[in-house]
C-alpha cells in the first residue's frame, strides 16, 4: 500500500502552536513559490488553456495570411574612424578626444535622421515617383512630403555588425523594386553628405584661393614694377632690393639706413651714459666692466672692517690698515665712475651731431621719399596678402580632398521574396502571447481562488497535515464501497488511517472527533470510512453519533428505524448502560452508538459531565473511538465535544467552502483548547491532477494508474 509520508515534527509540532497567524500571512510563505499549485490549476483548465493557445495560433496564422507582403532590401556600408590631419595639431587634439564608439553611434543616428530622409526625397524626386507613392498609398495633397518622410523613417532601419565598422542599411516596402531603389538612394546620399561635410568646404576654399592668388600675383608684380621705376628715376638706392623676380619687399635708402644705424648707436650711447651716471651715484658698473671686481673687493673689505671694529678699538693697527684699504678702494671706484661718465657723454654728443647731419640729408629726400613710401607700402601690403593666401593654399593642398571615410561595400539588390509577414515568426509570437495569457489566467485563478481546490492547500494554506484525500466519483454505492477492501474509497480511508498512526509516538489518538465547517462536507461518511478501516486493522472500534442536531449516520448506515435508544437517552439519564445502546455492525466490523431522537438542548447535553463519562467508558472498552460531531458553523456543539476527546480531525470538501471560513472554524477549535491533528479532504475530483499525481494509493484501486483505467472504462 502506498501511503503518504509525513514528518513527525510536522504532524505533532505544528499542533502545539497557539499563534497560527492569519490565512494571508501563511499564504505569503507557501503560495508565492508553490509552482506545483499553478501546475495543478493549469491541468484543471487544460481544455480552456488549449483552446486559448489554439485561438492564438489561429489568429497568428490569419494575420499572416491577410497581411500585405513586405519586401526588404539591404545595402552595406563601411564607416571608418576619421583620420586626424597631422598638419593640424588642433584638429589632432580634438580627434583624439572622440572615441570610435562615439563616432560610430553618431553616424548611426545620422543614418536614420530626418536630414537623410529629406536628402533622399530630393535626390529620388519621390514626390513625383508614382511607384513609391502607390506602394505606400500616398495621394496628392499638402501633406504629401510629410507622408513620404514618415514612410521613409518608419521603414528604414540599420543593423550594425558587431566587432566591425560595417553596417547594413535596410528598407522595406510592399514593392520590391522600390525597396531596392530607396535603399541605394539612402546609402549613396549618406556617402555624398559625409563627403560634402568633410571636403566640400576645402574644395570651395581651394578654388577661391586659386583665383585670388592669380589676381593678386598680377597686382603685386605691377606695384613692384612701379616702385623700381620710381627709385631709378629719382636715383634712390634701395638696400636689399630686388630678388629673383623683384617680388621681395623693397628695402630702405642709403640715407635712411645710415640714419637708422646712427639712431641705434645713439640709443646705445644714451644707455651707456645713464649707466655711467648710475655708477657715479651708486657705484654700479655695467656687467662686463672690470671695475665690478673693485666693488666685490670693497664689499669684502667693508665686511672685514666691521668685524675688526666689533672686536678692537679704532686705534688698533689692523683696524686702521683695513680702513685705509677701504678708503683706497672707494677712491678708485669713484674715480673710475667719473671717467666712465665723461667718456659716455663725449660719445653721446658725437653721435648726436652725426644724427643731426644725416637727418638733414634725409629730410632732403622727403619729397621723393613720400611717394616712394606709398609705393613701397603698397608693395608690402600686396606681398603680405599674397603670402598669406599662398600659405593657406599650400595647407589645403597638403590636407588635400582625401578619401571618403565612408564607403559603399554592397548595393541593394531587388529582393526575390517578401521577408514579412513571416508565418513562423507570427505563429511563434502568437504562441508566446497565448501562453502568456494562459499563464495569466492560471495565475488569476490561483490568486483569486477562495476555496480549497488542491488537497495540498491543507498544508500550504492552512498549515495542517493532510491526512487523506477522498475521491468524488466512484462505482456503485458509497457505503458499499467503503467496506470493499479493493475499492477506491476503502483504499483512500485506509491511507488516511495509516497517516493517523503517525500523529503521535503511540499511534493514532485513541478518541478522535470528526467535524467540518458546514454540513454535507463528507464528515459522516468519513467517520464510517475511518471506523471501517480501523476495524479491518483488527482494532475494536466504536463510532459515536454526536451530531445531535442533524445526524446523517442513521441514513448512511441504513438505520432509519433506530431512533429511540442511543446517545441522547444516555446523556439525559434516561438510560444508564452505554453498552446496551451500542449496535454492532457486522458488515462494517465496528460498533455504533447512535444518536437517538433529536433533543431540544444539544449543547447542554454535550457540555455535561455525562458525555465525558460516556467517552471515558468507551476509551476503556475499545481500541479506537471515533466521534461524529456537529459542523462548526455558528454552533458550539463541536467545541463542547472537543473537550472530551483527544483531538480533532477536520473534514473539508474540495472546491466548496472558502478558505477563510475554514480557517475561522479551525481557529475557534484551537482557541477552545482543542488539538487539531489534521484534515481530510473529501469529494476530490479525479480530474484534479492533484488527486492522481500527489495521492496515488496503488496500482489496482483507481488511484494513480487505476484512476486512469477507471476513466477509460467509464
């Protein structure tokens, strides 16, 4: 026999807790990670989920068949990093700051920009391209260009090839030829735009400089010729004049050169005289003057004199000797400075006379020099402009137009077949979407479920051991199947009884009450089933009908005529001998203490000492005592019964009662001090995967493999 395995601590330790928390608190721990619960729910909804997936696949297929085919053409570009201009250090520094990734990303953004769309529209004259307009269903109107631009930007895409500088440019449209045409226009215009951006300014500048240089060269030659002719006519000798072509700047005249040289010499003489005056006043000679050595000697002598004076009196011979040395040095320095000043003054006066004489000669040439200067300045100006333009032209020549860093590797060909819609892709998308919806449906069903659908919810969501799972669909009558050892129902209660043997170290608690939240959950039939199973084990078993309000055991056991004697007369002291009221049920193998007639005061009878005496008498006479109590509902009957028994087994009908109501009932029992050992789930549908998967009871009785065989034979 295949039985459920229970951890002893789970069965006994949990029952000792008093603070069990709320249903929501436990659910957060159990439910969040319970994949098995989701799987069971999915199995129960398998037909709905299968229909949802099938519908998704159908919609995906229809969408593919009804969609307009699209053709995609692609061309390939190579985008290389711009090489820095080695002739321009500033440009080199700027380029070094830009990484290759940044550059490529910039180019990718430009490729799909509005700027490119406008260039393509203009280059391909798309506003007049009937094929393009027909492909995108664009008519005449003021918004035509905007519609074309939107169609271009919506259908163009790029696909950079990783670890390379290659990028594929793709364009899709309902017309294969239009796709290829636009793709090629796009890459060609991008290359042209980049070329214009890099070299367009250089080309224009070079052409302009060439025309300006030619014009200026003629002007410079003309002005130089006029200058030379005027100098020859007026006998003005020009120094440093001429050159290979007479194009170099004109020099100055001899008089001007002499005047310039004399002024330079005069300036030097004035500087020497000022230095000599400074030497007389402060004793400072020019740096190369040998008398600077006297100053050094004077400084040393004065320092030594100061040391001697601090140690000796003025009459000391060494002091007088050192004083004489200092005086001698001062006299020599003073005399040298005066000589130097006199020499400088004579030199300055002589040069001033020479400058004045040459100035008079120079003034004599002023009348011719003014005209000469005008001509010379014109030549100089023309030469400066010419040299600047020529230098700029040479820089442009050095940089050159160069090679474009963006090149077309492959042009687009006209595609042979459409790339979209893709049946496989659409079906996969529809499949994923439908599976997602199906998963969402399962999730909502599980999260919003308020009833116990999976027997394992007893453990996961109520925190109780699951003692047994009783099937709903059976062959034949329910009572007859209970006593048949080969039946599914008997096997189920046998498993529940086996699990109850692990509730305590001594085995199953001797006196157990069965109760439920509401009537008709299978409490009474479970009492019969467990009593039968204990009896088949060889134990003397007594079943007490303590549901004094609405007993179902008489109907279940076909004891309709037995309504006089039983538990009620014993509780009311109308009968004193318990054993005389017990009915042996040979067919089931256990003894039965019926309820009797329905009393008007069930709670008072059950709360009295008499009921405890009856239970204790039964405990001494039988190996196992089961009490069929009243449902919890809003009654106190079960609570009073729980005070006399060892523990409680809670019976729950699957997919009927809300879990919150079940929890409230269990908590009422616990607050009264009752020991709730576990739960039995009844009326579990064999369609529930949890029934067959988690609670199989053997190969021959309908659980697991047997259940499948039963369904096939039905």
